[in-house]
């Protein structure tokens, strides 16, 4: 147990429990063995199944937890009430989910918490996340959430939250929700003010109609595409056919959403491998694989080869630059520097911190044509300033329609990034020390401090970024060659490792 932790009388604490500085454990709370309580956390409830007590609810992409372990119906109910408390009384929220009873359970608990604070919920039931975000943009709702699978663990539930006009939830609103959640300062409305649930009609038809109006339908129809679409059991299969039909696209599909019980957890790698074989078998122009929420898309060329995510991002940027349009494209700060040389004149590259809220908020600004990051997430803000696999696929069809060349040739002409990404284990307590040392050491160098520290020299650049969710530090490096990238990464990793080892020796002493 660390100093400064306050443990009130009557608390039973098992062996191997770590309490952080300034953490508070309230009366009657029991903490089972092998648990960790973060610094500053206020523990109102017993830690039995959870691995950790924390002050933070949100991760890099929403709220994540194992079903009935970290994320229970009780937790979801309280989280929904905290979200409702952060919003105004009478606010309206859009809810959607993926298949499987676990997602339905968490969504209904969230809705109950929101209703208890006087917030009305428009329940889309089982529809992909982009449809809820589109409704948020077009119908003036105050927020939206989507309950579905996590990409890292098939048994984990992920709650993604959005605000107007469909962008990821801002850090300020996240902190407001976390404040109400941890302090349990929740608004409770009287009997007559408890809000209701609405069931919007024709939400997917409205989404499809608006998307079609944003596309060059004639050009796509004239090209006569044949594609493979692997839905990955997402509810995107409820929506995409409404768009592909009017576009005249022949689609060979796999793993469409069927029912709550029919589809279990599926790994993205498995669906990509199956789609690669299917593309070659049916002689498709290309293939597209959706993630479970239909937010991210992964491409396969006509030869049945997966297009690496970093190449897919460059492909979109190259195709957009050939349209002759002028405007801005938005990418994270750790994206390859080859972006600037690829887009050409008339297009400005805007770089943001490595954060989905920052990326989508910037993409929603004036004059932005496109936003994207390595990992299959792309934003076409003229339609929706959010990740949307359905819109990304349709926009790719529009961009490819006048080109009349196979996808493999287009990808083969793209530059090959030499960007390296490595991870270094680093405890939460040591992250601050590492960043302080780096800032002092490179105080006179050419640096960018928008996110972590990014250092430039004649060989290229390297960036150090603490992970917000895990005890890790990320190191990115890109030089003019693979050898230069490796050299930059090794130099920075050595500095980071030395600081961590020196701090560990000082702690033991």
C-alpha cells in the first residue's frame, strides 16, 4: 500500500493489492487480492471481478470492458445516468447496437440510466454505428452511442459515443461524464419527468438516400463494378444493399448479419483471409471487409492480396488528389510524411493529435475533403464527419469509376512508407518522468509538442507518445530509408529505456 492512500475503517483488503497515491476507499468496500487502484481513484464499490479501480472510464475509442466483469448492467446503468447528467434535461440521444444478447443487455441498461435523468432515447435497435451518427447529424439529436464488439477481445463490449454533428465525443464532455460517474452525483428526475424511448422509422432508408445524393451515381453505374463485401456479421448488411442497388454494383457478399443468436464473435483476420479467397474465385474488381460496427474498412485487390492499411490510406489520398478538387485533408501527426508529397498542389495537409475526437472534430471543419488514419478508418465530412465503412466503400467506387485501372496497379505505384512503430513497457508512474527528460534533452531541437514529442532532424523524424490506456510508450520513427528509420527508432528507444531503468533503480533504493 502506498503512502497518502486513505482507507476508511472496516475495509477488507486482500494480499497483493496496490493502492495509488491519493486514492480513497470508502467504508464497507472490499478489495479482493491482486487488484490495482489507480492514483486519485475513489472506490465506492467492492472490487471483486474487476482487475483495476480507476479514475478513468474512457479509453482511446470509447468505453471498453469484459461483459459482466468490468462492464456489468449496474455499471452501464450508472454510466448512462452519468451521461444523462452531463446533458441537459430533455436532451435526446440516439442508441444503436450490434448483434448478440450481451450488447442488447448493456444497451438497455444504458437507456434506463438515461431515462432516469430525463433524457429521451431514440432506439435504432440493431443498426450499424454510422446510421446513428447520421441521424445525430440530420435530426439535431444531442448525442449518440453504439454498443458492440471490441476489436481487441471478442468477449469485451465497447461503447462508442458521439456528439454533433457525428464526431467522436470530446475530451471535455468525457471528463464531465467521468466526474458524475466517479462522484455519483447523478440527476434524478421525479415521476412525471422520466423520459421515454422512441423508435425512429426509416432511419436506414434516410441514410441511404442521403449517401446516394452525395455520390456520382451515373459514373459508378457506367463502370459496372463487381465487388466482394464481407460484412463480418455487421448490421451493415441491412444498409449497404439499399445503396449498391441504385449504383448498379454487383456484390458477392459473405457473413451478413442474421440474428442475435446466429453469429458469435469473429476475428477480423479470419474474415479478411476468407474474403481474399473469394475475390480471386469470382474475379471481382476488389474486395472490402467491414469491422463489426461497420466503421472501418479493409481492402483486397483483384489478385486476392490485402492492401496494407498504410497503403489504403495513401490510395484514398492519391485518388482524391486526381479529382482536381481543392481543400484540406486531415491525418494524425504520426502518419507517414509521404502524405505531403502525394497530394500535390491545391490540397493542404492538416495534422492532428493521435486522437479520434481530434481527428473527427478537425475533419468537420470548413473546406475539408477527407480525413483518415492507418487502421481502416476514413472520414468524408461532406456526408458524415465520422468513420463510416459504408460511405468509404461507396466513395472508393466513385473515385475508381473514371480511372479504369485495376486496384493492384494503383497500389503498386504508391510510395512504400518506411515508418516504424515500436512499444516499450513503462509503468504509469514513470511516463511523466520519461516525457520530462525528453523535453529537457531536446529543448533546443526542432520538435512538435502537439502529442507527446516529435523530433525532426536531417534523417527524418521520431516521436514518443505515452499510451493513454496501457502501461506502454509508443515510439514512431521515419527516415529516408528503412535503415534510417531503424536508426532513429533505436536511438530514441535507448534514451527511453535508460530513463525507465534509472527510475526503477532509484525506486528500489
